[in-house]
C-alpha cells in the first residue's frame, strides 16, 4: 500500500482529527506555502519522505506543523498543480489519515 503525506499547520489538527482532510475547511491557518485560501480544489499530498521534509522546511505558516500519513490514494487519483505538486481533488476521510509527526517547529531562515 502506498503511503503519502500531508503537511499542515498544527492549528488544523482538531479539524483533521474530526473531519479528515477537507480543503473546504481551510481557514484555521494559512496554507503551508503561505496562502490564505486553497490554491487548488483539493488536498496536497507528498509521495515520499524527501518531499514531505521539503514541505516541512518550506513551512510559511508562522508556526509549527503536523505531518499526516494518508492511505488509499493512488497516483492516478492525483492531479498535478501548475507548480508541479500533486493534490487529491476531494475529501480524504478521517479513517484514511494518521498523525505521525506533530508540533514540528519552523526552520530558522
């Protein structure tokens, strides 16, 4: 089974734990790239630990982030954004995500 990752502000933890990954619920915090609203109609997912760690380092949320494991999303389920990252165009239910890293502090720049 393929494991993917989602990196997000810790402020989203309660919502994700309750509803899963739902891009319509964005609003508790800025996106990992600093956006104030969803950049695409879906949830961005990382395909590798290297990519996951890159998003953790990029963190523009002004605070710590969490990393969630995502199960049950195959490559053909993803759409490539204009920036070259991949997102799932829908909601990922709570039973397919698991918190694996929490409160990762921003990297000093």
